[in-house]
C-alpha cells in the first residue's frame, strides 16, 4: 500500500493497523508475524494488549502456527496476510484490501493518519544473495555457534536474528532458492550501517563473499 504522501506501507505496518481492529474483538489474542517483520509491529501489538509472536517464514508454517495458537491474525513481510477474524484463516489480498478500507473509513484523515505516532525506523528490504545449495543450511548454525561464544543476544527461530540496543539484523536460508535472506533494522541511519556491517562481518566468517556487500547493492 502507498499512502497519500507517497509512503510505502509494508506488510508489517499494515499488520499493525489490522491488529488494532482485531484486538478490539479478540483482546489479548496472539498475533503472529514472521521473523523478518519490523520490531515496531511486535512492540505495538504488545502495547495494544495482544500477544506478539515471532515465527518462521513460510505459508504453511504460518497457517499451522495460527491453528496451534488459535490466532485471529498473522502475516509475513512478503505480503501474505492471514485473517481468521471474520474470515477463513488464509491469505486473501482482496479481503485485506477491504479490511484496510474499513479502517480508513473510520479514520480521521488519510491513510497516513493510521500510522501517525508509530516509531519511524531505518530498515532494508528483504535482501537475497546466492549461496551454493549444498551449504545453504549449514551457514546459519555456524553463525549461531559464533554468537553463543561471544554472548550475543539472538533468536534462532528461523535463521539467526541478532538484537542490539538500536535494532537487529537477520540472516536465514531461503526455503525455495539457493540463497540467504537478510534484513536489517535500526533506530538510526548510523545504526543501520553499523548493524549491516556486523551482519556482513559475521557472514564472512563462515562464507567468503569475495568482497561483495549485498546490503549495499
């Protein structure tokens, strides 16, 4: 989606808008986002009284987690949004559009009014870069071992998501391609650069990128 000011609203920000509606009728409910989603989304869901859940990327994995937790809403950064609130629990773009129109109809202003007050963070899109298929799944476990050795704060739900005071970075093997997928988010431009460099450095410890920097391409 693009608001009236030309700002692109990615799936995780749309999920934050949808969560406000859903939690009105499902107070305290679990709402699921995949590991690539912004920390803003997870923090805002918790502030609204919901239970933000970080889960693995993948259509079938998200739907299975929704059923397990009886969650009324889930989404992936890639754009798949699943409503089990007044709907059937699968991803339907037209239905998501209708739910956004409903939110906009009751808003006092344009689409930007629905995101007013949300923290503005600096982040990258999904970054994919090729690695040999035969080693794709072995790289992240090596990075996790390095993180353990240095006492780094991380999640290994799906790949490795390293947390810092000013943001986080993620590297995970793609489920469908001979590639790693990365994303970085920070509270500042300087932090984004620092965390991107940190992710690149950790990756270079386990796989030689030959001087490439996929975070700057």
